[in-house]
C-alpha cells in the first residue's frame, strides 16, 4: 500500500461508508477484532482531518477500540462485499471470523488493516462518547434506530495515515 495525504483523497463519504461499507478494526496480532460499519463520517474537526465511527455497546469490537489508541477504517473493492456482510453478521466472540471471511490481516505499529483493502484510514481516537436519549431532538429517529435503547458510542479519530492500494 502507498501512503498519501488526506488532501489527496477524493471520495463521496455518504456512498463510500453508507453504501459500500467499511471495516472498523482495533488491536494487534493475535488480539484484534473487526466489524462492518455503514454509519460514519469523514471531515474536519479541531483543524484536523477526522473520522467518526459509531459502535453499539454489544459489539465485541468495542472493547478493542476502547482499549487501543488507534483503530483503522478499511474500504474494499466490490468483490469483497460478501466478506463485509459476513463480518457484519458474525461476532469475533464466536471464532476466527476474519479467516472465515477470507481476508488477510496486516499487523503494523499497534494497528491492523487488511491486505485486500483499497483504502485504509489509520485513526487515533481523540474523543469517545455515548449518544444519549435526552439529546435526541427527533424522537422518531431515536425510536426507529434504538428500540432497545442500545445507543452507539461515537469515536472521533484523527486520521493519521491514509493508505491506498497500488
Ligand atoms: C452493512 C452493515 C453495517 C453495519 N454497521 C454498523 C455500525 O455502523 N455500527 C455498529 O455498531 N454495528 C454495525 N453493524 C453490525 C456489526 O458489524 C455486527 O454486529 C458485527 O457482527 C459485530 O461484530 P463483533 O461482535 O465481532 O464486534 C453493521 C452490520 C452490517 C452488516
């Protein structure tokens, strides 16, 4: 993979995250976990290139993101969409789902990404907070997305590295 600057990145985040999906991964060799995410943001905050991902409390991956300084967001060519579907419907609690999905983890400097990815954002968590019932200003959005009141934690990460496939 080749490193580029965030300014060189050109994409539609709504399509890329919402429609193509991404993997959010934290941890290192022998002790990492990953999950599919289709909710997130990319942009500018505190004069830094930043990404936000949203993780429900019951996800196994959450403990890894909570524990580690960095997490990665990986985007893939269309041919790997089935693998993302698998990783978004199986838990790392129940076995080696990455092997089952056929992806190849690459472990580097305290974070993990996947060899098949076309784009990797290495993010250092700057801020973490749970969404809260009392702060919703649209009751219908809350009721629709949180019938079990299992509110996501959001993780604002500084994008420290952007890697693209060669
Ligand atoms: C297309 C798709 C998008 C998803 N997006 C999110 C998301 O943004 N946040 C989240 O908490 N879970 C999301 N999930 C659910 C997790 O990926 C799923 O529960 C996964 O199995 C969790 O794995 P884990 O228990 O190993 O962490 C999504 C699932 C799919 C299939």
